[in-house]
C-alpha cells in the first residue's frame, strides 16, 4: 500500500467579521479580524509541521462579496504560505461569488495571475492533482448558482418550492456525474462542496447568509466512489456519515473562529485527512478560538444582586473572553444593581469585550406590552416592539444583544 495523502481541509474564514471587536493597535485592523487571521496562522504552522500534501479550502474567504483591499492582502499572504507547502484548491462559496454577474469573484484573482500551486474551483468538474505522495482525483462542487443551473430550464409559472425541487434534482445529477467521472481514476478521490446537506445541524451561518439555499441530499454525497467529502458553508463541525459503514466521511470542517454567541459552545478548527483509496482516516483539529461566555443569574429575590453577580463572575475563567450577562430582576433588585461595579469586576477578570448586560425585568405581560412608553430605555422599547411582533425568544435575544452592543459603543464614543 502506498503512503496516505496528507490533506488539510478548512472552510468559512469570513475575514471581515468584526463582531465585538475593537481596533488592534499593532495592525490597525479590528481585533476580531485579527482573531480570524491568527487561527489561519496556527493552522498553517501545523500543516507545515505535518508535511501537508494537499490543501482544500471549501469556500467563503470573506464576510462580504466585495472585501476591502486590506482583507484581500491579509488572506493572500496566507494562501501564498499554504501554496509553498502544497497544491491549494480553493472552492468558490456563496460569499465568494461576484456581487453581479459581470464582475469577478473575490478569489478569481488567483487564477487570473496564475498563482503557482493554486487552483480556483468555480465549476463542477473532476481533475487530477499531483502531490509529493502521489496523485489525487479532486471533484469540485462550488456553491450552486440558481441562474446558471436553471438557464436551460423553463420555470415560468412555477412556485418557489417547485423551482427548489428542480434545482435539487439538477444538483443531484451533477453530483452523480462527478462521482462517475471520479470512478475512472485509480487513485484516492476527494470531493469538495459548498452547500447545505439535508440533515446537517446549522450554526450561526444563517445570520450572515447570502442567497437562498438549495439543500443537497446526503445520499448524493455518501457514495463509495469517493474516499472523503470535504464540505464548507455550515459553521458547525460535523461528520454526516458518522457510524455508517461502506461510505466515505462526509464532513463539514466548520469555521475556524466564533462569530457570535450562537457558536458559544462549538469547537472551532480544521480537519486533517489521511487520504487513501477505501481506507481514509481523519481527525478534527481544534484551534484556540476566542471564548464566548454567557453568565446568567436570577436576581428577582436577591438581597444583594450586585454581590451575587460579582460572585458569579469569580467562578468563571473569563480571561480574553467575550462576555454577556443575562439577568432576571424585579423592579426592586434592578434599582439596587450597580452596573459600574460589575463592569469594573469584569475588567479585573481580563474580559476581552463586554458584549451586553441584558436585564429582564419581572413585570406583568400587560405592563410589558401596553401602557405609556415614557421612561423606558431604548433597549426596553425595542424589547416591547419585538414582543409585540411575536419574534421567537432566541431571535429576540440575539437582536437585543446586538442593540445593546451598538448603544453601549455609541455611549462610549460620546
């Protein structure tokens, strides 16, 4: 048996995410952008130490489809470093697509300049990649563009559901064609795709989604003609064929850095693959992503609410973490709560960023929804509005946290 091909699989960098950041004095960038870049640097060093043979980037380099030149430069530095180690295949994700049909994608420049050892995969195709430990057949399935996939189809009069079903069938046919093409190669075979697979568990990517998703059936990917399926698009790391026999690992590497509190408990990192025909092994390699920590306390009956929060803070390791407090209070305990003291304690604990102090004041539902708005804070007014619109609790909390962060940032600037 020949030696296994050593493959690095990562995705969803989203350079440009600045949630809960501040200006980094050394780089002039948002400190949260620096977080994402540092995760890449750590990954590249690990790939160098392990003598990587092939790099698969499964899409979404930037937050937006038109990233600023500084972000493009920082990402390019790291792609150059990877290309000096091994061939790099860069898949086009939904965030990499051009904003209009006639414009270039954010990663197309690597093909235009013919950057050595880098190939941008914008089409559904199979090709051979030569590595130092042997050849690999790579199939590429970039983010499905509706207009392109439906250009020869008649969709007039069809509902959205009918159009989506047609797209799903077309995509299944394309994936079957790729598997048939790969089956002609007597070598290890890897498919990389950027889309949502039916049954996958979502992360925070829903909140930054660009475009409407087409779901792919797992049966179109769990095909023994492939040895490993490297996916991007969903931020939560997961193996969709875990425990199944006779099928390849179908794996979302997940994103390498946390975006918001929706990813608070999720491990972040990349996948290391030992690719061999019919005998592939792989591991998930966790990276030291920025901690996000939610502290909750019921203070409605507390004799000393401030002291209770201070004790809660001391119980947790909060150094370099993004922290939010969610406090249940009565009108009486809210009046006794000293936020300045709490913020000072959080600074002493080494908190990287205080995201919000979210206060839920106990009061009758009629009082929350009705009555005069006079005397309410902007955040309380927003909460009243969201409740009146029957926004689900988890979505309401996310919006409230974001609003609190914006208001506090504006207050600090003033």
